[in-house]
C-alpha cells in the first residue's frame, strides 16, 4: 500500500527538517540531505533518527 499524498506533503526529516523522497519499492522515506532512510512499517513511517539507516 502506498502512503497518501497528504501525509507525504507534511512529513519532513526529523534531523534536518528537509524533504523526504518516498521509495515505494523499498517501502522507505529517504532524506537526500542527511543521506538517511526511514522505514515504513504497517503503513506507518518510523521517523526516529536512532532507527534511520544511511543509504
């Protein structure tokens, strides 16, 4: 399932407050500025810096 556009429009990287790019195939949100990737579990983005992974 894909994330709703309304949700994607308001989400920002918790570290730098930058824009996030939705990677539908990987089910992740990527911040190109920080080079961090946030996982999406059960249609809920996990926006914790400690759980983000570099990409």
